[in-house]
């Protein structure tokens, strides 16, 4: 068997998804077997108030490639993703929602473009969401791209792989997960969007509402546009700094 390359950590935020947790690990088996990476899953309990944490503990105890972290209280999706990236040790990190409306096998499509890009993000095709959710998402994506010019059609797609170093260099704020492409481009890094499948939600409840899907992202977009406009670019052409000298005992 061909030796696999360095690890990839897939972060899976979980908030009140107790019924769906038993589906998550089996859904990853085929992808893990085909991946060119040594894949590890990191479940992040975002202060669930149901029995999600108990189910997460069982999964981590049963599967060697599964770890978890748990928040004291609900902190939101961006915080869960960020904490997962911080606790990961692999060069590459990924993210998928626990509701499995996107397919873990589609990570293979993203892997195929590594290492030519720093962020590889899905674009959901044939979305199986409500009309209101699809309309608000389409408007938010249009507004974001009009303001930030990130060239991405589905910035909020919950299927991504990125360099961990790039993710950790991003400013952290509530709602940042919607702006991963723009925040990557601001760093001068490369982004590609790849079509992926989308499925109806089977378990759990959607956290969708007008504020967190439309109004709040619009305000965040305006703030990020201001940050982008204030960005300073410079190039050092000469310096006298040399590498640190070796210590006496080295």
C-alpha cells in the first residue's frame, strides 16, 4: 500500500446534534480509505444542551482517529471552527457541518488541488434548502462579492480544506467562517471553488434565522470591506539583519 502523506484534520462543530452523531463516523469511512492523507476527525462540542457530548465521548473512545474538545457553553460556529484549527497539529485542516448536508467524499475533489491553493472551498450544487434560506444566501453571497470581490459564489459552503497557518493568521471574529475566501485573499494566498453535492437535512434542527443568515453577515461584510481598504502593502528591498548566531553550548 502506498504510504499516505502528512495528516489532515477535519473539524466538525456540533451543537445539539445527538441524533446525527452516530451517522458521522460511518459516513467518513470511504473518504478516509481513499484519502491521500492520514485523516483525523476533531469533534467540537459547542456547548450542546442535549446528549451530544455523551455521544461524542463514545465516538472518541471507539475510533482511534477521532478526538474531541468541548466548550463550557455555546460560543457559536466561528468559535468552534477556530478552536478546532488551533488544537489541530496537521499542516492542512478541513471543516464540515455535522448535519452531513455535504458529502465527506467530496473532500477528495478538494484534495486533488492541493498544494496549488491555500484554501479549497466547495460550491453547493442543487441545494436542498428552503426557498427562504436559498434566497437569503444568494443575496448575501452577491452582496459580499460585490463589496469584497473574492470571486466566490458560495462562501458559506460547509466543506473546506485550508492551510492551518493561513487559517490561524486570519482575524478572529463572530461570523468569520463566512469570509474564509476573502480573508485568505487578503493574505495574498490562493483560493479555488469546486462544485460539491448537497443533501437535505435528516437530523437535528437548522440554526437558520434572518439575523444570522442575512443582517449580521451584511454588517460584517461592510466591516471587512473597511479592513480591506485600510490594508497596507509594503516590500522590503534591503536590510542588515542576519540570522541569529548559534549559542555557546550548541
